[in-house]
C-alpha cells in the first residue's frame, strides 16, 4: 500500500497537482506491481522560507537512509 507525499513550494495549479498524482500513481503501479486502488498520493505545499527547517533538515539531512534520490542543493550552504 504505497502512500507518497510530495512536498513542494506553493503556486502550482490544481490541474498540475492532479497530473502529478496521476503520473506518480501510474509509475508506482507499474514498478511496484500493485493495483491502483492501493496507491495514495498527497501533495503538501510548504512556504519557501520554511523549507529548510520543515523539510530539508528533518526529512533529508536527518534521514539519509530513506533518501533514494539526493537533491542537488543545500539551503544551509
């Protein structure tokens, strides 16, 4: 039962968010070999000023074992 949470800056339209969720769902169904009914996708908008402490530090820096694709930036540098 994959549940994916996408965190990103605000500003994208509802259409873009829906298309992202559909694309993510298709890929998970294909790669994880599960039914679409088992997949859920949430999109959370995070203010850019809050990103370093709300997302980058707790979910990227502090959890390196869970990151399968490293970002190419560091807001603390």
